[in-house]
């Protein structure tokens, strides 16, 4: 553990990089993250605060790559995920009052609010996420009374499909927990902090649902699941993790093919989940809800999610498909319901299991074919692709990627590609050049970088 009693360590990038490397980041990523921690620390450290050094808590919270599992988690399906080596570097000190002061060290922007169960978060602004966490904690743990002073810096691109919003949710929960020892409160379920339960709870903090006896509230306004939080908290360095959801359940660890790494291409088209974009993002979730309402109404049953229905008998699956195809037009057309159902079956049952098996046996050709099918299904059935992301996936394959796919909410965002490590630099150069020639309007906002499958969230001190 780094000794933060000594002021010099807070500005010692080499010492910080050593610590970060020990926790699973490669050296280049560790050095860049050390600089971010120093930047964050300098916004909090003043000469009159030297007595607070021993209380500091510092966390690295990564973004995630969704290898497969497009919009499957909130329907009870599975996904294959990895942590990126980009993320939030956050430093927090507890206070003796309910005040919360948060500084984005990169923007030089500070927000202030109270730890209050009636807090009204600010929509369409990054402050929505720490404020939503504070509000939910104050409601679920009424005895919580210590606010925090927080500074963070991040190299995770916002609104790019890498789950910057969920990473922020995780980071601020950990900051409040470090100040208040939430595990010790009588309201805390005894197994809340055990894997994978915390990811399930933080998913409900974001989407507003309840988690057992911990009552939900408004959330941030999007109807996602807990895939992102699971990857952020439990991913394995150098591996792909497969989980199922509702509730979160570990399934298996899968290899990243030897000699390969991930490349990420940011389309430059923001994939916001706030404001007017919420309607597009929530459409896929609302369609699943409509399918489940139709099933439960027609059968008199109360299945918990779509995956549970499809795990039943062949007769049940046939009945569900019939109900969807013959549904009376209402908020959704039968064709929309049928396409959403077909997408879930395709992604969750026909692609993810054999794709994982292909990784296990090292069959990269078959893995690539299945990922291509996932990308095609996202465009044709889920309807969340745009010309830029479709092009990026195809261009990555044309330039020699083993596999490539869009990930995240869709309607913009990023593509991952699996590439031989020894040719990653030339691949990124060619991929970026092709995209920027095809879409010159997005050239300036686009970005391309490599990231190994990194470690999950960890506490630096």
C-alpha cells in the first residue's frame, strides 16, 4: 500500500505507476494513470490539509468492452465482457458533515451538493451520476452522515459506449463507502459486498429499481441492466468474463487469444444516454418489457425475465413467438416485438455460447464468423447501428482483425477489434485513415487506441 502520509508520494508518478502495475495494468497504461492520479490529488491537497492524508481513499475504476451480449443483460441473458485499461482515477477524503464536493480535475469544474435522500440530480450533465449515487445511499442507508471531498481524472471517453456512466456510478459508491463503511450499517444485506451481488445493486442504483429490501428511486433515467457494473467490478486481467444477469451469475472465464489484443475505434458520434437520446436507448428495454407483459397476461404466469421464458419448454418458446406475432397493435407493432425477440434469441442463445466455445478451443475463424453475425443482428434486428459503426466493423475486418463489433448502447459510440499484438500499431493507423476518409465530418472527434483486457476496479490506498 502506498503511504500517503508522505506528501511527496502523491506527486511521485513512478511510485504510483509501480503500484498500478502490481494491480494488473501494463506499464504504459500505469504511467498514464499515475499522471491522472497526481492531477486529481493536486486539486485536493493544500498546505492546511496535511492532517487528512491518512484518511485518503484512491480507486482506479475502468471502463469496459462488451465483447458480446448486446442488450441482453436486463432481459436475464448473458454477456462476454472485459475491462479496458482506461478509466477513472479518483481520490476521496471523508468529511465530518453531509457536504459533497466533487472536482473533475480535467475540466477544472466543481459541483457541490448535500448527501440528502431528496436530492434532485441535474439531468444531461455528468453530475447526475454522483448525485444519483448520493441520493440512493442516503435513502437506503439512513444513518449515513459523512460527505466526501472528491477529485477525479479520467481517460475514458464519455458517451462512447465504454460505460463511462456506470464507471462513475461505481467510483462514487466506493468513495461514499470508504467514508461511511456501508457494510457496517444495519440496512446493509450481509452478502451485498460479495461477488457478484454488489454489481447487481449498483445496476439498480443506475436504473432506479429496488434491490431486495433496498428500495429504488428514479435512477439516472435509463433502463439498463448490470452488465457494465459487473465487468467494472469483476473482470479478470487478460481474460474475457462471461456472466448472466437478473440476478448476476458468473458463468465462465474465457481466454483472449494468445498474441492478440483489443483495438478500439471511437466513431466520433456520441452515444449519449441522457436527454432526447434516452428514448432511443430505452426502446430496446421497453420492447422486452412489452414482450414480458404480453407473455404473463396470456399465460397467467409471472416469469421474471425473457431468458427465463426461453429456458422453458419448446412449447413455451413457440407460444411466446405466436403471442408476439399475433399481438394487437398498440404502443408497439407486432413486427417490432418479433424483431426484438428474434434478436435476443440470436444473440443470447445462438451466438454467445458457441462463440465462447470457439475462444476456448482457439478457433478464431469461427469466433470471427459469430461476431460478424452479432454485428449484423444488431443492425437488422436491434436497429441500434448507424453507418459509422457499421463501417468501422467492416473496415476492421477488411484490415485483418480476427473479429470486430460495435458495443454499448448503440446509436453511435465505439467498435472493438481483436488484432495481433505485433501489428496493432499499423492496424490502428490503417483503420483510422480509412474511417476518416470515409467520414471526414467525424474525423476530428474520432479516436483509435489499443487496450489489453485489464484488471477490474481496485483500491490504490
